[in-house]
C-alpha cells in the first residue's frame, strides 16, 4: 500500500475578500511525482505557501508523514524534510555557484554551528557532487549572475538538494526557460525522484512538461479543486480544458 507523505484536508485560505483556496483536499504519496495545475490566479502558489508554513491557514489540516504541520513555520517544516522553491529564482548573483551551495547548508544541521562550518570538507564535497548532478560542475566557480537563466534554475534546484529534502515543492520550475533546456531540467527532476528518492510536488503552467513529469495531477480553478486524476485523464478532461481556455 502506498504511504501518503503529504495529506491536505479541507484547507482554506483567504486574503481579505479573496478566497485564494477553498476547502482543498489532496494527497501526495511517498516517492511519487504529483502535479498541480490551474490557470493564473487559481491559488496554486497560495496552497504551496500554506503547506510549507509561509502563512497560517484559515481552516483545515495539513499532515506531513502523519504529523500535523499546519501550525508550524517554514524553518520547522524544512527541518522535517519538506522544502519549496520559488517561481522567481532566488540565488546570489555576486557569489559563485559553490558559495551559493554553501549558504544552502541544511536547516536540519544548523545546530552543529561552528563545528559544522559551511566550508567543512563534507559540505564542499556535497556541493561539488550536487553541482555535477545538475550538470554545473564545470561552472562551479563562475558567478551565479553569469549563468544563463536555465542554469540559474538548475543551481537553485541543486541548492534545494543541499538540504537533503524528503519532499520538494517546485513552483513553476521551467518558467522562463528556453524550450531546448527544459528537457534537461525535466530529466534532472526525474532523476532526483528516481535516484535520490525525493518526492516531488510540482506546480507547472506548461502542460507538456507536467504531462511528462507527473503520474497524478490536481487542477485548481478559482481557488477550488476542479479535477484530479492520472495525467492522461486530466489532459482530456473537458473541465480542465475549459478552465484553461476560459483563462486566456
Ligand atoms: P496562482 O499561483 O495559481 O497563479 P496565487 O495563489 O498566486 O495563484 O493567487 C490566488 C489568488 O490569491 C489571486 O487572486 C491572488 O491575487 C490572491 N493572493 C495571493 N497572494 C496574496 C496576498 N499575499 N495578498 C492578497 N492576495 C493574494
Ligand atoms: Mg503562482
């Protein structure tokens, strides 16, 4: 039987008069790749923010590996092994790739303090091996600001992996990336799942990408869960097609 690593039940979140998430329930099985789609403004990013503890929810329950986390904050949830990346890249332009990796040292190892310094050989080794994993080893001493946008996204992904997460929430990982580089990123995401065992929950606007990546897809519209199912069913679901057409 598959174990549900993340369970969201009846979650609602409003901003003033805007109901950004209305009674959302979904689950992400351990070891899976699950997609979250929906037109702009449908509440996808808000749901991720609620899950990782960026803001309190108004109603509902969020459980990670069986434990209620809806009252915890970002650093506490990160220590449990769940992290998110952002729609906008968050790297330090004036630092090298390796330095960006060093400052991404695990939240769960912060307690080691000076004993586990950011230039500890173990950390340097891990930074190098993850930069190799995303294909940036040859560029590791370049300033992050000198990388192409697609390479910066790969760096950001490698930075998240420094934390050895159990589950990663990726908010539009391919947004703004040149189509020819997208396949490389998809491949890395799949390998992080298959080889490193990381569960992925992915918001994606690009239908081709999410169909390629995800086994199971949830679709939001106007803050509500519109549809869910296997990728090929969702692609042909008239409600999903209408929601996207209606948004354009
Ligand atoms: P998506 O990621 O699907 O494009 P969002 O979750 O960003 O959608 O937004 C859902 C709705 O919530 C939108 O109407 C948006 O304007 C609103 N919203 C999101 N964040 C905030 C905020 N911090 N304050 C006020 N309204 C917000
Ligand atoms: Mg968004």
